[in-house]
C-alpha cells in the first residue's frame, strides 16, 4: 500500500510541477528547439510517411532535398512519432508533450522499483524518484528532449544487467548467450538518442563491473553479445545516420588543449545546470562519502573523475566541445549511490564527514559567482542546510535538514529554472495562415517547385505546408555542409541566428532564382520583386514567380568551377544566375560572363553604429531611388563581446554570435540583399545594443532583369515510380549539363537512356551531370548510403534475439528478481 502511494505521489508531482511552471495558454515546450525542431520535424516525418507510405524513407524535401537520415537525430522511430502516424488529424504537439510527461513518470517509477530491489527502504526509494524528477536536466523535457528521452530505457538496461549477473552460469551455457531485455533496452536508447549512447554504454559497463567482485565469474560473453545485438538491432537507423554525419562537417566552437586537460571546478556536470545532471549538493556530498565506503569507492571514484575531468567530458561529447550534457546518462548511478548512502547515514552505518561538506561549498560558490547568480539565494540555502545536516547530532534537526535537502530545495531550484523557459503559445497561428488544401488548390502540377515561408522563418524552417513540396530551408543538427556553404557563403543569405545550423528563409532574389523558389508565403508588405499574389488572408499572401529557374533543366551555358573561384563578391551572385558552374574536368565547352554589378555610392556615416552602445533605430534615405533594381549592402563587424549583436535593415536581420555561443556563426561580414515590388527609397535600420565597430561599408546595384539564365532547355517529366525522384526526357541542342535544384550528397543514382551516369556537383552545391546532344531519357533515384546494410544488420539481430528468446523464459523474467535479492544492498549475490 505504501509503495502504491509513493507511485501516485511521484506521478502527481509531475503534474503539479507542470501546473506551477506552465503559464496559461502555453504548451509544455519551448518556442525554439522544441517547437521549431522536435515538433515540426516529427510532423514532417508523419507527412512524409502519409505521402510515400515509407516508414524509413531515403529522401526528405527539406534543405532543397536531402538525405532523410539528417533528421534521425530527432528519433523518427520513437514510439510517440510512430503512434502519431495513425492519427494524422491530432496535432503533433499532443504526442510530443504526452510522451515527455509519460517518460518523466515512468523514469521515476522505474528508478523507485530498481532501488527497492536493491534493498533500499521505500522512503528512500521515493527520495530517489523525487530527486530524479526534480533534477534540472528534466528541463530538457520541454526543450532538447533527446537529452533525457533515453533515461527510462537506460534504467531498464541497468535492471537487465542485474538479472544477467544473477543467472550468469546458465546464460553462459546457452546456445544463444544473450539477455534479450538488455539488447532491447540498448536498441531503444540508440533510437531515442544515439548521441548519448557512448555515455550510456560507459554507465552500463561501470555498473556491470562494480556488481561482482570476482572478475573470473563475470559473464562477459552474454554481456557483450547483448550489447552487440542491441547495437545491431538499431543499425537500420544508426549506420546510415553515421555515414551522413561523416559526410558532413559540424560547425562548433572547439575546445583548446588547455581547456581539455583541466578540471571542472564548478561541477556543472553534476550540479544545478539544466545541461548537466542538474542535481543538488546532497548528491555531491553522498558521492564523496562513497569514496570512504569499500563497496562503493571504485564506482564513486570513477564517477568523480568523469564529472570533474574536462578530458572525459570532451571524449563523451564525441570530441566536439566541452558541454556537461554528456554526463546526464550517469544520473541513475548517482541517485543509486545517493539513496544507498542516505540509508547508511540513517542506519548509522557511516558517519558524517564535515570536511567533505565544506568541500562541497567550493563548486557551490563557483556556481553562484560565475554561472547561476540569479539563483544565488537558493544555492546558498542548499549550502547552509548541507552544513547543518553534516554537523547535527540531533536526529529531528538532521531529519528536517534532510527533508529540505532532498525535497524542498530541489523543487524550488527545478521550478525556478523551468520558469526561465519561453513556452510556445497554444494558439500559435504562424503555420495556419493557409490550409494545405488551399495551398494545393493554386499550385501547378509541378510538385518539385519550392515553397519558402518568410513569416516566422525560424519557426517554419522545417515545416511542410503542402504535402511533400520542396523547401530550401532546414533546421537540423545534422545538415548538408556543401549546401550550407552555398546558402550562406556564396548566395549571402542573412545569418539571422547565432549559429549556421538553422537555414532560414529570407528575401534574396539570387537564392529564389537559383533554387527555383516558385512560391512564397509572406506578409504583403514584404513581397519580393517578381512575385504576384495567388491567395490573400489578412496581411499575408501566397505569391508565385514563374520566372525562377525550373527544378530540373538542361543547359549549354556553362562556366568552369576554377574560373568561378577566381571571382569575388558580388560578381559571384549574378554569375551564378547566368551560368551553370560545372567541375573543372568536364568535357563540355564553357562560355564567359561579364558581371553587371555596379558600385552604389553611400554617405560615409550611412551605417554608423551608435556611440553609446545602446540600441538604436533610424531611417536613412537612399541617395537615389532604386526601381527594378537589387541593392546589395555589406559591412564588416568588429566585436568580441559575450552577447549576440545584430543589425536589421528593412526586416532583414544579420547577427554575429557572442563568445559564449556553443555553435558560433562567425558572421563577421553582414550582407543585405534588398528588392521589392515598389521603388526603394529609404532603409529602416535597427542597431542592437553592444559595443561593436562597423567598417568597410560597400553597396552595389544590379538590374532585376539580369537574373536570366541564357540557355534553359526544358525537362519533360513523366510519372515517377518507386524510389525515383525524377523521370522524364530532355532534348539537348548541344553537349551540356543536366542541372537540378537538389542539394548534392552521396547516394544519387542516375540513369541516362538506361545507362549509369556519375553524379556531379554543379552550382557549388546541387546535383547535375553531363549530357550529350540529342534526346535522352533521364531517371534519378536516391538511396541513403548504408541503409540496406543497416537493414541486414537489424534483421540478423532480430532473428538472433527471437531464436534466443525461444530457448529461454519469457521476456518478463528479465525484470524479475529472486525473493532474497533484498539481502544484498546491490541486489546481486556474489557467485
């Protein structure tokens, strides 16, 4: 009965915390990462499934067409995503919120159940479960959900390790020495968040090693077979994802050698931070006490090393950066040691050590001074009660201090952190301006044309408003590096966020023309030149421009990549619009192009930053009215502050990230490309707050009519079959190139008149290939590299586990403990 009450209290605590922290008419999710990425990408996956019927497609229409496995970081095989496929009319937000809340409850319940099976009193099991719920890493349940979504399955894996060690003799002698429960748990960890699997494996291995003091009896074969089977089972997603990551480069702020080989005195890997375990000082104190207990000192020493060493943090982060999130998987082990230490303190098996409590004050003070000054009162209170708890010999005072340390202070810190979140509104209308049916009703039959959304561009970067219509934008932690360079470095799209991970839509006639952005959804006062309204609702319109480049065409107007690389901004822009850039080894002839860019004189103080460093908005009149002209404006920025700074001109924002950005955009040259359906007379300029310098101001103009490729030979599409992206014919007037608007990557298969053709990168980021004079049948397919081999691995692992299961007891036995397991505080008897 008492256990049932504890379970109910833990579930009730989750809903109580959500009720406290969540403002009215808000969803349990952040406006940026949660809504822009997790919800929207899951919705895109559902739409992809409904359009194609494929559970694991190769191709996705985001990012001008890309490998689907660039999105697998967000868990397309998670239960909530899969279930949502069967309920297309229910908003994806419902599934993502519900699953996050369910996982919080199940994680606390599993931890409680696991601790109880270790012989820990029920009251302390409840304490462990409550500390789990109030750990600040649970902040990620409504932000970066993959930081913690694997935790229930990690706890299940630890439970299965217990079972494996209990029956190691029989398991080793089986024909299939494997623990099915452990394999399935590892597979689910990887499918939820493969990034955290290395740390999860270290956690599982550490637990496996510390449970048996006789190495010669340790069941290494079943353990390794179980882990291998679990990893192999996930290969259907893991292998093609790994190959996609290796193909592309991630732009991050790398750590210096000095930083890597130092210690972390703040211990933000363990304490307070929502990007670490987010626990409080009582857990650190118990961990230090474990160093003086024989049965736990090795495990505690390893955990202390992992939590303190920047080198370990760097390794567990895949050598990308130094971020405490990689240590979150050790949360269950830390809570196990905390609960077991509190039990021995209560039973007087160990005594308090006041010097250790004083040692805990050091990271607490560092956190107050450098990391969490806004919560210094709560951290000081945590420090005070820990000292009281460590010195008190009076049982009621000690118990009262303990209650504050494990219930009140963690709750207050958790709530104070959660209230800093910017929650998304439940009435968000940025995606519901036009329905999918309304958009489809005015589109041409050309389903490969692109549609970009200029309203709320970051929110809508991953959104598919009409079926599988191609988008040029994308916001994913894994993306096509060549396409990203083309997007920002060559086409000069404004870097409007603090990193280049997100590729947002904005008005840019060169990008719209080259990428075939035929349709745009935008506010009517920001309609780019060349677009004409199709639909209007309130202040928003859906507009069309039929004069952009088609998504596929043939051409003989070529320019070699070597020649193009000798050009500089801004001549590169109109050159791209008038010539197709092809590899240097092409056999076809090339034709020169002379840029029509003209310098546009501006007053010397036209972009002068405010001297006070305060934010400022001004209106500047141009020296001459520009009609049917494109204005290119650029400047260099000198800045070394911590916070981001930006300059916005006519609604187009450029941002330079500060020194504290984990993914710095390094956008030290701001570029604005301005045009419109009305003459350009003035510029509305907003300077953000910050001490920065502006220099090397340049301005150029180009006639809008200069966006005109001189030789477009039309592609005549036919109905596509199976994995085909394109199928049709083209009549070439001479030897040239077939050009698409699909971003180039490995995995394309091209047939020209039934014969294989080698894919080439054209226009510095798109798919193309040479074609000879005459009429040709063209077929383009895409197969994600590694997917077929991954399916074979997963199939083989599934067969292995099924055969193993047929030779053993039901899976539920993997989660049962012998009746006498409570006699040992770790639930496993030495063999």
